[in-house]
């Protein structure tokens, strides 16, 4: 018997759903935990941006192109 295929959520869909949640349903501790999680995600995104920029700069230096 074949396993059912996993349902794949579209890129960013989880975040889009999260920002529409009713925050009235959360307690203070849950909201603080949510903030910590979101701050961690911001740091993770910023690190990925820096990594991508560094890769682009390395490619530009190697191939002599300038991206805008």
C-alpha cells in the first residue's frame, strides 16, 4: 500500500497564516514566546541575506560584473 503524498505548503504560506491569527487568544507568556520565535526568524533571515550578498559579491568579483 502506498503512503499518501505530503501536502506541501506554498512558500511563505505559514508566515502569511501566522500574521492573520487572532492574538486575543494568546496569553502573555505565549505572546512573549511568539516574539522570541519571530526575532529568531528575523536573525535567520538576515544571516541568509548576508550569505546571498556575499555569494553575489564573490561572483561579481570573479566574473567582473556589477549587480544592481
